C-alpha cells in the first residue's frame, strides 16, 4: 500500500470515527457514506514510492495529470523567467496523485503566495484569480517557475519549502487538496517534450529538454 500523506490523517480519522459512531449508535446504513469517504481520502492522500531518474538535461513533470495547455510567449510574462518562454499547464483530477515534485535540481530564489478565488481549475484565468503558490527554481543552466493553483474543490495549498531551500530533482515540495492544476514556465532554451492532452507522471515524465 502506498504511504499516506500526513495531511490526510484528519480527514481519514474523522470519517472513521463517524462511521464507528453511526455503525454502533444507529444503523450500519448511515455509516456507509463515511466508510466510502474514508476509503476515498486514503486513496487521495496516497504518496506512491517512485524511483526518480535525475538528469541536469531535462525538466520533469511536477505532478500527475493531463497536459491541459501549452502556450508560447514572445515577451516576458514571468517575473523570474526572462525573455521568450513556454508555459505548460497540467490539470490534476480528484483521482490523480496530488503530491508535487521539483522539476529540476536547484535553489528556490522566488516564492510567492496569493490568496484568491476558487474557480474551476480548468478555466483559463485561474492562474491569475485563484489561490496559488509560486516558486522560482534556479541552477547553473536554467531558471523555471512552478505555480500550484487551487481549484473549486481545492481550498488549501500545502508547501514544505521556503526561500533559498536547495531542491533535488523529483523531491516532494508540496501538494494541493482535491483537484487543481500546476503551471510550469520554462525559458526558450528548454524544448517542450509533451503535447496537449498527454498524460504525465510526477517525477517521471520529461516535459522539457534543456538545450546547451
């Protein structure tokens, strides 16, 4: 069984307690919905072990999900990644693994949190309007940003990192609860390696290749 993230314990424990109370205090019928919810929370907060094949030449997906959009910018849309760049948007459904991993090895040189709205994560404007947490990672070859964006059900972004932390490629740095998306902005010297609609796996799928 995959390890469970500690953020899931309150949800799992509360459902288990209510299920026991209702099972013995009223009727097993009333306990069933909480048993189902307990099983779902156990599934949602899973953190399956993964072997990360690290490379300085690639950018790995920070999350499990589906590539929702790939956008090229000729100007500077990002305060950290300078010059022309590409943005890859990855949508996570409520059935995906929701832990997030560092796409590259590097140091966190930028960190921002925005407490915003909670619109559906598939809307185009959510990266600006919704609650989000952004980090800028830098190493000797590249600068990228990764933005965790809350969705209509995701009301809590969890971060385990802070400014100037050194990250290993594929290392856990946070998670988002209950359906959301991530945006990865990469400079022009990183070739996008995925297509719209493609399924990606956090810490495994190569979403970009760094050119010398």
